[in-house]
């Protein structure tokens, strides 16, 4: 342990001068060489207010000890500064320098004694004010602050408090207690050691009811490392009484051990808390309940910490009221999955610039069993960053069919999803009456474990989506969601293709080229609203084994394949160079007469499934020259099949239509 020696400004010169004068002091008896010499135990001639020091006196003759001087009478030249009892015990009382005088056997000796600062080593059971005028204040041991009647310890602006090794304040021990350290007018410093020394101290611990305040306060070298480690600031919840609360405004925790701030159970930050900084912490920034995150004092600096994160203690994992997590400057660490839903229709907001770390398979789901929404990031400001622990994957962000309007903006998701689920799943917008689908605006998904996005529909305004490094596909979408896929980049994955899960396209839509092919199951274009599906130039659709695109088969529907010379639309198989792999395109009995297949390559179709082989393109009845400038090749049977829906005048093999038929397994055109 370092010895703490603290002198108030201006005292040092007077102390030195006083010691100089001592060399010439002599008693009245025995001559100049017969002296009384005063000595102080425990650190010499200085003490803090409230401290005690033992004085002794010996007789010197000719510079050598000369035995017992006899009964000694003690007094202080200024007993307001320090008093001394008949037994030589000095009690420091106020700032200044006094002379301690000893008289024995007609001899007198004196020695200066300085007082600077206040020592506190007993329980605080009544209100106290620690002032600048009586500082610095020294705390020895762990002091209870509380009583059944209630206690307030006030620390004035500009005050400095030093704590001995493992010392601290235990606020609320012995009864209700509060600390009000409001340094709005001048900063308050709580530090381990003293002016010329450094020690680890135990920190501030709060129990029971009452709101404490720390404003413009710096805590240095806190967090006990000997015995049970303690955080610099701890709010404990015994669950037997109301839990403590604290207002933290412009608080800095510097060069400390273990953890900065720990809240338990129902303990909370008071609304208005802000600007917590934790710098050079040899441990964790903070550990708090999930429900305390909204009022966490954001806006400070989190730098050079060994574990630079705010750990969210698992508890009630459903967010049932609207909540916002700000950007505290260190990542939020989520240890268990969250659900956002409830009768109050909560919306969970994560502010721009926030970072989050999720444990393995941990996820956030909004609107699964009841209404709930999730808003991540903003259109301006820094990006949100979400990742797993180390190289672990996390579960992703998921929007159920009851998700309220939600948006993910300027956000990067790293190593999320599982082999059977995506980083982002958008379940809303599929059924009539569903809320609108979530909007993805400037979202990057990197190294997904599985696929990047699974969507029933993307919200209007979605754009700038990037999926790269996935071990599977960038995206899986329902057939009626393809037209809502946002602009972006979907390359650099183990399989660069967009999976269409099948179903029906019930409304008119346009599918565009996103730079990767579509992989399709069976799907239909039809419905009571007579949908028209348009395939833009450059679109490539690869069909699974024995699948088919049906247009207007059971309900009205149309298809417009609008390729260009040198930029055709390609309809082919998932397995290249496999003639007769998929069944082809069917324009059914209710196909819209405005349908058109122009500048298309239809490849590897004409499969047979539980019946005779089919054609690359089958047209139920004559609706005109709907296939033009197209190549139909590697069909398992016919190139084009003309159905039995009436008399035919259109000849798809006519040179004027510009169609080509290459290496098909049957005739170029089959008739009824």
C-alpha cells in the first residue's frame, strides 16, 4: 500500500520552515544541549481532518537519549486546527498548521503539525456535505451510507475524494441512502490513492429505494481487484424493496479494473441520463438489464477497453412497449433472442451508428404472434453494424406476418442466419390484410450462414441491397415478391442465384435482370385481376426438374417476354445441357391475347410428367403470333405445341416470325 501524504496548497513551505526552526529549539532546563524531542507515529507531522496521530517525546542530552523525561504535559498552539490529549493523541480538526508543544521536567519542545483534508472511516448515518473547503476527502474502508430515516451524502462541485485500497461507498446499507454529486459548476473527482499515489478502490454500490445523482464526475482507478471483484458503479436489486435509480450525466470512468457500470434486476437509469464515458477499462464497459438499455447514458466515449461492450443481462425477452436503443459508443451485446410484439403494438428502434453483438443463434423477431415493429438505422448518419461473437453466427432479423411498418436502413449484417433460415426474413405482405412488408434501404449482408434474405415481399422503397459471401443463395422469394426485389448486388455467394419458391403471380408485375439468374419451381400467372407478367431484357430463369410456368390455365393471366437482340430472355434448366429437363411454358385457355414471347431462348424444356412429352412452349388456342424472334432448342419433344382450343391460322415456324428450332426431340411445331 502506498502512503498517502496530502497537503493543501501553500502548506508545504510553512511546514519546511517550521522544521527548520525546530533545530534551534531548547528547553529551559539543562542548557542548550538538554532537549525534548517530539516525534509522530504513522507518517509524520500531517493528517487529514478526523484522523488521529500519536505524539511522543524523549529527552536528548548532548544529542543522545537520556532516559525518561518524566510526566509530559501536551498542548496545541491552535486547538481549532488540531487538539492533543493528555496521552499525546492528536486529533486533526481543520485546515492549517499548529505547533504541538511538550513540557516535562522544566524542558519544552515543539514541532509543527499540519492538517489538510478530511478522513472518513465510519458509517454515514446522518446527512453530510463534503465540501471543497474541507477536502481532499479520504475514505478508508467501505462506508455504509444509510439509516432508517434516510441519508443524503452531498458532494459539492469541485470536490476531490480519494479512496484507500478497496475502499468505497455502500449507499443504502443500514437503511435508505442517496448520493448527490452534482459537479455542474465544477468537476468532481473520485479516485483511488492520493495526490501522489494510485490505488484500486472498490467503487460505489447502491441498494434500496432512492435516486442518486452523478453529474460531471470522474471516477479513476476504481473496481476492486482483490477478493470479490467489484464494478466502479453498481446498482443492486435485492428484490425485497424498491431498487435504486441513478441519474448519470457527463460521468467518466478512467483507467479502472473489472467493469464500469453494473445494474441488476429492476435498477434503472433515470430518464435524461447521458454522456457516460469509459476509457482504458481493464474489463467490461457495462452489464445492465435489457429493460435498462433505453435510458443508458449515451453520447460519451468508449475507448481502449479490454471488453468494449455493454452486456445485456437476459430477463424478460419480449419488448412489449415501444423502446429505443441509442448509440452508446460500444456494442450492445445481446445474449438471448428478442421478440417485439404485444397489445400495445410496440416498435423497437435501434439508432444510427449503434453496434450490436449477438450470441450464437440469437435473433430479433417482430410481429410473429402479435403486432410489433422494428426500425433499424436512419437515412443519414453512421451505419448500424450487427455481428456475432467471434466467428459464431447469429440468428438474424425476422419480420412476421403481423409486423407493423418496419425499416432496416444503412445497416450491415455479418455472419447471420442458419443453414435453414436467412439473415433477414420478411413474412408480411403475403396474405390479404397483412401489414406492409419491411423496407430494406441500403442493407449489406456479408457471409450469411445459409441464404441472405427470405421474403414474401419487400416493402415499397426498398433499394441498395447487397448480399455477398453467403454459403448458400443470396435470396429466396415467393413468386409474387420477385417484382419487389430491390436494386443491389447479389454476387460473390456460393450459389449466385435468386430462388423463386413457387406459387402464383396474382397481380401484374415486371421481373428485371438483377445480374444473377432466377431458380424457379412450378409457378402460375393467373387470377381474378388478370395479371400480366413481364420479363425484362436479360432475365434468366432456370427451372427445376419437371416444373412449368403456367399462364392463364385456371384463371385469366398473361405473359410478355420482352427480350432484345443480343439481350434475350432465357428460360432454361437448372442443370445445364439437359434436354427435356423441365416442362416448358403453357399459355392456357384463359391466356391474355396481349401475351408475347419475343427474343427469348427457351432451352431444355419439353419434359414428360405422368403423360406424353410436352413442348418448349404450349399454346392452348390461337391468340396470334405470340412467339417471335425466339430460339426453341433442346426440347424433349416439340418446339411449339398448338393446342385443341379451336382452329389455327398462326404458323410459328413461318419465316416472318423469325423463330429458330434447334436440336429438339420432336417436330418444330406439333399440331392437335
